[in-house]
């Protein structure tokens, strides 16, 4: 070897490509010890030294388990063994980096309570709250909170290379970026059902069409309004016998379950008795309330008192970060009035090195907010999926933000009690970096070149808050990348419009059922999208819509 070797170093781990590149590009005078921390997490006060349990001292470089004041760094395979029943904070922050894995056991009830962010950064770095082949069967909690100063402004603590959106320091949340992954898999549940029989006021029984999958006594549920806005009810399950669910407190309101068909002769609905078959080619109409599950075995969120203390966290996947969530509750992840800080937020999740979209998925989840901000949001990222979820008390249950996104799927989601836009007094605060978009809220936003099918929006409240808002892609967006599908959706018992159509949106809104909404629809004069092959029953202003509806749309209107 005709040369010299200078500054020899040996590491106790394999360097990441980013770390090798930082050394190579460091220039003269930069020693090999100066490997830059690219995770974006705070400087650790304790770091994993080897694989092992969380509460075992030998797992950590300090020879002890983490304590409440620690900024923890996980670079190995660490198994969480903190009991679910424990009280108190486990750490200030946790950053999983350098291919580390924080794994929660499937058959032991555990919990992790933080006063700062949970950060997952770097290829192979994973928080493992279950996988499809290893669902968590016991109660599991990841609870994140902070203080008021940490929630204001979202200023980054330092440099997160190649990821300008990542601000995990003062902006407390679940941050997944730069190849990091969050995997969540609980026992399979069906998060919502239609009522099989009416539920009467003063009664305690709910008849479902099938035995509720993995629902439990003590779970909290919501029965959606059917007779008027504001009549959705939260209850606790007292007993489950077959298809019958009994709640602990009597219902205050009646919740309908109508099975029938449209009779073109009388231009009315005819009720079907149990087992009765509708006439051939009849348009079947079912107006049934829903029962949605709020509490599941896995919960990721902020504590109940977090809003009063202004300490609610959020969840964001960005810069190549990815989440795959199935069968879990996301609770109180909605910091009040914070634009860009939502319960499940895929935000420009492109791989920094390739520019490729890195989509995320959420299925069978209960998104349980308290009206602070949006629920499921796909922003600047293609190919995400949201299927079979129940969103409750959000502001925008499902939102596609920039109107440049393609190929996202919202299928069979239920949104109940969606809130209207923030009042001006909240949204126009001077000096707040993330003030809220005041213009409009909606249960779901089925934009062009995305698929929305089989979704239901019920009991949305407030003004400027339609059940569905149809809009086109923005002028600068690439067109013709994906199909536009809006089929089989339903809106009932909402205070405002069932559907609002703005701009020259393409495609059609078809096979829908709109019943007992305060208003029928609002269509911009430009409107390219037409409502077709749909049924309208008892909506406000319906007569005017029916009078102007083209016969070719083949819609049915029933008073």
C-alpha cells in the first residue's frame, strides 16, 4: 500500500450510508469521530448498548434503565417491558435511529409515557407495536404529552438533514421520517356496523347484523344520529350476547334502521319486512344508523387533560417515513388550532434520496379526537390508503390537502360529529405559526384522481361544514395520473349540505344516499361533476335540487 492511513477509528455498529457520506464529504481536518447525528432527535442522555429489555440496566450505556428526564436513543433491538398499569413518565423523548427497533410484546400489557416526541428516523429504524403476523393481544399504550412552551410555534431544535418538515424538538408528536417506520397491529376488529333493528329512546340494547368482532365489555362506542343533528350518543358496553350489544346507560334518542325500496308508481319508499324480497329491479334503500367503536387494545395518543394544558401531540410521516396502522385507537392527537398537526398525517413523504412517494396506510382504526384539528390527512403524497376506520369529533375526518395528490383510497370509513371550521377568534391569532385554515371543514374531501367509495358521514355540525366537498386538482397539478372514483357514499343527519361541488371537478358522484341532511347540495356554477344514480330522502332544500336535476342523471327524490 503506497500511502498513509490517518485517523483510524473503529465503531461498534455499521455506519449508515448517510454517516459514511458525511465522513467522505467532510473535507480536510474532519476526524472520523465527528460522525454527524442525522436523526433529528435531541442529544441523548442515555443510549442502548446492546439488545435487551427496556428495564434492564445492561441494555443501556449508563448501566441503568431510562428515567423521566432522559432523552433516550434506541440503536439496538429493545423490548418494552414497562407494565401498562404503571404510573409516571418513562422518558422525556425516545429517538429510534441507526436501524434500532423498539418492540412491544404481543401477550403482555405494556405502556410507554413520554413528555416529548417519539422519533423514528433512518432506514430500518422501527417502532414495532405489532405486525400482521404478530398482533398485540393485550392493552398497550403509547402516551405523549409536553408543556405549553413546547407546543407553541414548532421551532426545530437543530438540523434534520434532507427533511425541512421535521421539527420534533419543541413540536411534540410522533415523528416518522427518513426511512423510519411505525408498525401497529392489534387484534382484528370491525370498527363500525349498521344497526340491524331500530334502537329506541330509553332502551339499552343495540342489534347488529353480525357478532361484533373482538368488541369487549367496557369498550366505549358511539351510536350515530338519525333523527336530527347533535343526537349521536356515546355509551359504554355492558354486555355482548351474540349480535346484541347492551349499553350501561339508556339511550336518549331514537336511532332508526329502515330497510326498503323505492316504488316508482307512488314515488315513495316501501318498507321491507324481515326476509321480504324487493321487486325485481327495485332501487333498494337502507336508512340505518351506525354503531362505531372508540376504544381498542392499542392506544397511541395524549392524555385526557392534554387540551386544557395545551399539550396535545400529533402524528406525522414525512421525508420517506412510513406508518402501517391496523386495529388501534389514535386518541387526542389533535392540537387545537394547529395547521399541519393532525391525528394521522402523511406529509410530503418522499424519499429524500430518490424523490419517490412513500405511502402509508391506516385500517380498522378509531380516530378519537375532540374537535382540535383534522383526522386522517394525505398531503403531497400519492398512494395512501384509509379503509374501515371510524373518525369521531374531528375537523375534517379525511382530507387530501394540496389537491395535487393522486391514487389515494378512502374506502368504507365512518365519520361522525365532524366539527365546523375554527372560529375567527382562534384562527387569527397573531404570532401563531400553525393557525388553522378557516375557510371550510368537511367530513371527507373526495378530490379528483383519488378514490372514495362506501364511506358514511353523519351528524356533522356547524356552518361551512358539508358532509362531502368535491374539488378538482389545482391548475399546476399533473392530470390524468389516476382514475377518479366517487361511488356508494352516504351522508345523513348532517346540519349542512350532503355534498358541495366546487370548481370544474371531473367524473361523477354516483350511487350515493343522502337522507335527512339540513341542506341537500351546493354546486358551483363551473361544476363539471354531476351527482348520478343517487337517492335523496328528506333533505333540506331538496325540492329545488330536484327541479333543476337533469333527467339523464337518474336520481331519485323522496320527500
